[in-house]
């Protein structure tokens, strides 16, 4: 039986244990910063629709303090490991605070479950993207945002399922915090990223990049039996691109919004006392680096793995991406390169364990991380030009990542130009 235990072996990131330089901003500030808590980066009417698991998990109340499980552990983590030289107000609001901080959920993706009958377990895969957002409560302007991501397969014994009203909500709660893997939780990742963020500035300094558009091929059969709608996949690519840029280049990036050109957004915070959401309308900085992601689509091909054995097939999958960056101030394209990725793996012929959506999303995310890493890392740039190959004999898969031949001729010059347009770290 081929299982789906080894999700995201190809990711260059980890569960929040990324080491990167501090991200810098402008105009000095040393006053108090009000802690807003957990929130959603969307309007009230969209929370239930776009975050069905995160919303339910984030509203779970702890009996001992009448606070949500999410905010209780956010505050506990910030108290146990306080930020150095930052006057973060955890116990209440300071009237003279000119900045506020929130951990805001930006997107949720549920890839369903895969049943493994060999050991009577079910494997669930849920992606979640968030932002560490620092904003000015008076002007309502977001002055810095750093992406946060949590992704992990959850293996659950089938006899556990009856213990919970919704096992997926329970798994999202465990993703927030659990005592078994406290260093790999969503909250810990958020805390790790706070160490990479500066709180001594009042304005967003330097270039303001933003993923402004995701373009997908207009093929009618591309999303047939795929597992995600076209709109949801576009959102996934936008969130993954934002995450990859922020993590691999160690720079702030404006949050991705599903609506192109939207200059405002809403931060919705749950009040555990009233059980209502409080709205803060915020403004997004105007980008001056316009990043466009073109997904070229994907193709799967199956062939027998062992002659005479029809139970297992070898699957080959290929896809491509084009990344274009426009300097809006200079009104010129400074980066326009194309890349390809392939993966070969084994699957059951009945495809019970196969999710085309999770495979395509995994490879898309892995390629995006490599693209932005190549911008800042010249040695890795050379590897991507030659072609990076990953082989796992144990898991029976291989993958390759490469810049296209046409783009390889200008890869170094364009990567240097993009890197020089970003503020130093």
C-alpha cells in the first residue's frame, strides 16, 4: 500500500524554524505596542466560508479563564519568551500606543483525508497561511507584514474519530498548540517570525512588494476531478508566493488579496466575552514592486510499475511557472523568468491515496521557494540553472527543478537586478 505520510518533503522551509535576518522598516518608535491577539484578514461575512476549520478552532473557550484556546496560548508563548526591547502590551491597551500587533489568518486549505488500511489510520492534510501584522491604529495603515505558514499531515487512528464532534477542527486546534510537538506549532512559528521583525519603526521603509496577480491557463478540463476550484487554487498560489518571497528573501511583503487591486482589507478579531467579532478596517500600502505569477498548468502520466502487476502504477507529473516583476516607479520589467518542475512517484492504481490537488500544490510551493531562493543565493542560482534533482529511494519518488533554457541566459542579470531593488537586510 502506498501511503501519503510524507507530504512536503520537497519544501525548503520548515515548520517555522527558519533562521533569517531581521526585517527593517523606517521612522523610529520606542513606545508601547498594543497586542490585538488572533484575528482574520477578511470581512465578517467571509470567515465562515473561507475558514470553516480555523474559525471553529479559534473560538474554542477554555473554562479556566474564559479566554479562547488560541489567544491563551498566544499570550502564554509571548510571556514565556518575551520580545527583546519591545514594549508589547499583553494585559490591556495603552492609550498612547501608536502601533498594534496581530496574528492574522489569511487562508485555509483542506486537502481532505487519505485512509491507510495497513495500520487502520486516516491521514489529514490541512494548509494554513497567516500574517504577523503591525499596523497604525490611528491611520489604519499596515506598516509591516511577515508571512506565517503551518502545514503538516495529521495521522489519526480511526478509533479516535468518534471522540470528537469534528476531527478536523480538533486537528486545527492541535496545530495551534499541542504538548507533543510544541516547537512545530502554528503559534510557535508566529513567535519565531516575531524575532525577524522590527518594532522600532512607524512606517514601511524601502520597496513595497506585493503579489498582485496569479494567472492560470484557461483550460476547461484542468480542474476536472482536481480537488480544488480554480478560484481556490489561484488563492493558494498567491499565498504560497507571498510566503516564499518573505521567507526566502527575508523581506516584508504586502499580504496577498484575492481581489486584484484591492487597497483595503479588514482585520476581524473574536471577542470571547461577547462571542462577537470586532472589525478594524485597514489600508494596504501601495505596492511599487508588482509581482505576477503565471502558472503554466500541469500534466499527469501513468504507466505500469511492475510488468504483470496492475495494483501499483508509476506516476509522472510535470508543471511550469513564470514569475514577472515590474518596478512601478521606474515603469520597467526587471525580472521575467520561467521554471519547470517534475515529479515521479508510485501510487495505487485505484488512486484512493492520490490527490492531484495536493501533489500540484506541493510542487508549486516547492518550485516557488526555489525561485525566490535563487534570487538571493547565487550558489543556489547556479544549481537551479543546472537542474536540482531530489531522489528518495525509501519513499520511491524523485523530483527535478530547473530554470528553462531560454530564461537561463538572463537568470543571473535579472536576479541581481531584482535583489538590488530590495532594501538590504
